[in-house]
C-alpha cells in the first residue's frame, strides 16, 4: 500500500512539474501580450469611443443606403415624367408647326381668294357691256323691237329700258324673255371666244313649269330667231310642243333593253322628247 502511495506521489510530482512549465509558458505569453498591448498604447476608453463612433457611422450608413434607394426611386419616377414631358413637348412642337403651316396656307388661300374676287369683279365689269349689247340685240329680235335695250346692274340684276326708262323685270313673261336672251348672249360670247360660229342653238328643257300661254310665247320667240341661227334644236318632254314646231323627232326609252329609239309619232309611249330644227 505504501508502494502504491509512493508511485502516486511520483506521478503527482511529474504532473506538477508539467503544470509549472505550462504556467511559466502562460506567464511568458501574458508578459508578451502585455508588452504588445503596451506597445499598442491600447485604451479601453478610446476603444469604447471608437466602438460608439463605429456604431454611429454604421447607423448613418444604413440611413444613407435607405435614402439612396429612395432617391433612386424618385429619380426613376422623374425620368419617366421627363420622357412623358419630352413626348408632350414634341407633340406640341409638331402641332405648332402644323398650325403655322395651316396659317400660312390659309393666308395663301385668302390671298388667292381675294385676287380671284378682284379678277372676277374686273372680268364682270369688262364683259358686262358686251353682254348687254348682245342680249339687247337678241331681246329686240325676240320681241319684234318691243324691247331693244337690256341693261345689267353691278349686282348683275337685269333691267329693261322701256320708252327711255329703266324698269325692273316684274312679269313672268318678261322674266322668261330676259333669261332666254341672257342665256343666248352668254352662249354666243363663249362661242366667239372659242373661235367658233354660233349657228347651232340647242335648248334643253327651257319650259320648266311654264303654263301653256308662256310656253307658246317662248316658242314664238324662238321662231323669231330662225333667221339668226341655221338650226334650232329644242329638247322637251312637253308633248303639246310638236304642234308649234317645224319638225319633230319622237324618242322612246326601252326599259327592257335600256336603250332609246326613234318611233313613229302615232305610237303610244309614256316618255318622249321633242326637237325642232
């Protein structure tokens, strides 16, 4: 038992020696660390201050990051708005250019219209005397000299000079005569300016809604023009005219074939046209 105790004592002493070596090493390390700390001039107060500054800077950085993201979002929204504004500005400039072009075009058209109005007025002033002279001559022929002067006002209203006095065309018969004289005069002026003779006269539906008396008067007036025109052709749907003209041609329209044909005057038809020459 004693031997056993001695053996344990020897082992303990060995362990103590190892622990002493380890302790010496630790002391050496502590001394080295203390020297290092001393060389670093470490201050706990400074460390705490730096830690607080670091924490403050970290908080400021986080806030800055959040603010930066917010500003990025606002910048993106502003960019979208800027694009929309630029599109609106481009559309406005396009509309403005279009408006300028329209104003320029309007001014051009207005200038042309004013020039044409002046030209029309000038031409009317120049042709009125010639038109009056030709219409007066035709009027005298058609009325056997009853009326021999037809004058036209600045507003192109026709008036008749009767016994040296001008009077407005009032009665229906006078109006028919004057209108026919003006139409013939205008036709003759057109033919003269085209360098063609005015020997053929074609009148289409000149009777309109005239009653029988006025219709006969117009036919009589046309008879007075036979010495002036080599041929007079009158087109009408009024059947009673054929008794007052020299020659008649009856024309019928075939609904089935969609064509017109000359027919014998004894045939019965619904629609007809009559001509004299």
